């Protein structure tokens, strides 16, 4: 009985497999305790192939973080746009988290605790906040706009992270409606405070 010939993956598919395996291995063991051999095993390929794509463990870890950022930055391009009671941004972030749960957790939970990558992870998050500020001005006051944007990003990221741990994918629609309502409530509260302040200072 002849064996089927081994199917070789195209370079982009191999790289995607390595990144998925690396995210899983790093999230389980931490950066220092994870070897390239373990990354290779988690990816289902050889260590030699891993090194053909990434020159070092540090470069691989950064590549995982960069990939997570690109996905999330795209998802967060307009987090307050509503459709059927849901925020499009919240929906997109949850989709990214369901598709790449290990990379999502690595970016939000593990990388900030790694001395070598904490500043890098913070810089990536800052880029996401700045991109959102450029795309949608939440308030005329610069300080309040920055605060509201930081709160919105933190709220959505933490809400999705907790839902991965506590919620079933079968109830994702319910989560999206509730999370979106919470985000709207925070911003509506800000607008009501603005109206109250305006009326108190209105000489008429």
C-alpha cells in the first residue's frame, strides 16, 4: 500500500501555523520557559522551519504581538458604530478573540507581565488608542476625549477577555448586545454631564 505524498505548505500558511503554535506555547508557559523546540512541536513542524521564518525567539514573540495588534486595530477602527443593537467594533474584537484566543490572551494578559515585552505591548496598545482618536473624536475637550477613548478600549478588551473565560460561544450574541449597551451607556453618561454643566453655567 503506497503512502500519500507529503503535502508541503505554502510559505504564508507555514508562517501562520508557526504564529498560532507560538501564541499557544507562549501563553501556556511564558516567554522564558518556552523553547523554540516547544514552539515547533506546538506548530507541527520542525525547529529548522521555525528558524527559516523567524531568526530568534524574541522576533517570533514580537511577530505574534504585531499580528494580534493588526487584527485588533482593524477591528477597532470604529467601535461605536451600531448595528442591530451591537457595536461593530465589539463584534469584530470578539471575532478576533474567538479566532485567535491564544494570541489575544498573550497580547492582553501575558506580554504586559514579561519584562522584555511589557513596554512593547504598551506601545502597541497606545497605537490602537491613537488610531481610534484619529478616527473618531469622542469629545471636544482633549483630556476628556483621551480619557473616554482609553476607557472604551479597556472596557471592550477586558469584557471580551472575561467572556472568553466565562461565556459560551453559543451566547455570543447576548454578550455583544450587553457589552455594546454598556459602552453606549458610558458615553451617554458623559454627554448628559456635559448638558448639565452647560445649563449650570448658562446665564439665561
